[in-house]
């Protein structure tokens, strides 16, 4: 099985990244993720890490290979697909704080729907209708992904999955222009941190293990996010929705504080820590 699995992963990585990864790289850094999920005998996992770090790539590899090689069916969910509609975020921006119009921080996801889908998995109640969020249009699709068969393992992938609440001192310290200019009274920060302490903590605690992809620094995240935007806009139809470099630099400020907090804290709180270098390649792994 290992040789066939390695061959399959290698082929798919070329398709996903346009790069050929060596068999030894796959053996040392990708297959262990598969083995960990299988050997743990648990059923619910989170994959966490900054924008562009490779969470969705790992999830795609699991989706394509796990059932075939490990004989267990996966239900894979992305936190991004549970973003609230633009209408709901507009309501929040009017009634709570203007920055909440922008998707990203805790409080801008439909946790009620996500929790319901997790309940269905736990109770083997199908079909499960998974929402689809169009990032380029910044809006929820009217279509759903339908899962109408029983699954054995649930994997939730998301940028802030597993993040602990921020300390008051760290929360209040301004680290970028967005915070200094548009959140002077900390209403936005206090709101999303309250969500981390309550709704999101309850959600994260439902999972058995956290797999965390650690970025070397936040500057790398910007570089990766720029590359990500270029990939999404290869289709000419999508170019009208694309952000330019300045817009992306502004956009990731919404994620900056929690991302830096996670880089600092999650290596000590995750079952598996995957250290990623500036070129988006795994350089080492640690099992806690």
C-alpha cells in the first residue's frame, strides 16, 4: 500500500501545486498525517493554519486517498464555507462594529449551521447539506454540496481552528493600521475574542485532535495570499472579482492578530505541529 499511496499523492501534488515533490518528502511529511488520523482511532479532527499555508491542499489529498487506501470514508468541511452571507455581515457591521462587514474573524461564521452538520455526522443522519462560499464574490452560493452516505471520520479545516482566546494585553495592543484607525475603542477585537471564548471554544472542544500548520512568520502569509489570489483568478471570469496587491495587504490585516497569536500559542496546544518554511514546504513535524 505505501508505494501506491505515495505514487497517488505525488501525482495529485503536481496537479494541485504544479510542483513535483520527492517520494522521500511525501513519506516523511505527508503519509504520517494519514497514519496519525488512522492510528489515533478518533473520529473528529481539525486542520488549522494561516491563509495560503496548504491546509486545503492537505485536505484534498486526504479526500482523494484516505478512503481508497485506509478504507474509511471522510466528511471534510471547510470553515470558510460557513461564512455568513453579506447581508448578515452588513447587519452586524451596522449594529455592532463596521469592520464586521469583512469575513474572517470569529463571529463572521455560521456556527449554528456548522454545529448542526457536526451533530448529523455524530448521529449518522444523512444527507448533510454543506454550504458553499464563493470567496471571489464574497457571498454564499445558493448551491450546496450534498453528502448522502455514511462517513467515518470528520475533518474540519479552517484558518482559526483551535485558536485560544487572546489575552487582554495582547488584544489591546495595536499591531496594524486597521486596528489603530478603525477599531480605536476595541469593540471589534472584544467582539471576536468573546466569540473565541464562547461559541468557538465550544465548537473546537468537540474535536478530538488538532493538526496545526505553523508559518515561519506573518510576512510569508502575505506572500502566500498574493499567490493564492493569482491562482483563483486564472479563470478570466473571476478576474473582475480579484483584489489587487494593496487590497490584499489591507484584507489580511483582519487576520493578522489572531494569526500571530496562533503562531505563538498553538505549537503547545496541538497534537500534531507541522512546521512550514517560507517556500510553503514542510521542514519538520512534531507529535505532542
